[in-house]
C-alpha cells in the first residue's frame, strides 16, 4: 500500500524545488549537482507514487532553481567560514538537502523550519543532524527555540511569495530582535514576478495563488528589522549561465543587458543585521 502524501498546495511547492534540483543533478552539466535531491525524489516517487511529471518543470526553472540554490549556499559557506560556531536557520526548508551540500563543521548549529507536515516528511525522507522546528513561520513563539546568543545566518529560499500580507517582514523583525547579529539571504521576487508566478505551469499545476514580493532591494531596510543591504545579485549575469541549456542561455544573456529585466528574473538579496 503506497504511503499518502498529505500536503497543502503551498507545502507541495517543496516537491517542485526538490525535483528541479534532482533534474539538474541528472543533466550532463549540472549547475548545483545535488545528487541527494535526486535520491530523495526517487524515494518519494517509489513510496507514494507521487507523479513528479505533473509539475511540468521547464528547463528554465530547473536551471534558475539550481543556480539560486548554489548562490545561497555560497553565502552560507562564507558566513560559516568566518563564524565556525554560527547558527544557520533555513526558513521554509521543505526537503532541501542544503545541510549536506554546505557540510558545515560540527560547531555550527543548523535549524530547519517548516510546517509540521513537512518536518515529518523530512524525518522520513531526508534525515540529517539539523534541529527540526515544526512551525508556521508567521506565528510568534517558535523563534524562542533558536539560540539567542550566536551569530546567525538566515536563509529563505522560495518562501517570500507564499507568506501573506506583511507577514514576511513581521517574521524577519521577530528574528532580528531575538538574534544578536547575522545575515539574511533570500531569493527576491519583484511584485510583478510574484504576481506572474501563479500563471507559471508548474505553480498552476499545484493551484497556488498567493504571491508577494517587493521591487526595491532597499525596501527591507525600512522594515524596522535593523537590516542593511549588502548585495543584490542578478543571476542573469552569473558566470554559471554559461552552463544553462539552449535556448535558456541565449534568453538569459539577452535579459542580462537590462537591470530592470534581470530583476524580474532570479536575484539573490543579501542583508546584514
Ligand atoms: C517553494 S517551497 C521551498 C522549499 C525549500 N526552501 C526549497 O528550496 O526546496 C516553499 C516552502 O515554504 C514552506 N512554507 C510556506 N509557508 C510557510 C509558513 N507559513 N510556515 C512554514 N513554512 C512555510 C512550505 O511548506 C514549503 O516547504
């Protein structure tokens, strides 16, 4: 009897990003090369009969998901290199195998946060040494479960568009008041990109319609969360685009000429607090 996956449409988006990384790892020239993601996706498909093909993942989404993960991993690795006793908090972690990819030293504490339905799945399909925090990140109490006395790297990949209203900024404000010092990295979505997301075939297949973003990378500096922008990386201009399959590579290079167009694509935003 196959196990049933019981996930809401927003929770199910974690299978989309997992599968994108899995497919990247099976490509002739992977950008991220996360073979563990492929193993996890295979196990879920075998166990539950989940039809990953229904997600209709396009090559552009596979390449951009792999590239943004790589850039977010790089930011974490750099932080850990200078703070060997740091804490890493992965917000809306899904089934991401980021801890295995970053392979932090034992002194680093790693907290993976997501809904209880998702942390249960992690225990089954992607166990690792991280602390699992089963919580709705828009609620207040869970931040108390994080150590409040260590430099902390907060990562939020693919989370921003799914948090309603101003709840993303409220959550970040709670985190930066609790934590002494650190950095925040996320993949940004402009308001247009977030709105347009619901027309994307993969997102449509899941029936998700929440969509939030912001245009100005300095906007979070006005959230009263003590954030300072360190960098905005426009991934259309990343050297790894050379490994994108055609015609995605040619289109991405065309977009790279315009900052406004590039901002509508994948960008990594990096703050300090
Ligand atoms: C697109 S997936 C990204 C998952 C993971 N970061 C990755 O890159 O594979 C969005 C994730 O955000 C989580 N999420 C959305 N809203 C949340 C909330 N209010 N509290 C906790 N997790 C949430 C979902 O459950 C899902 O795992």
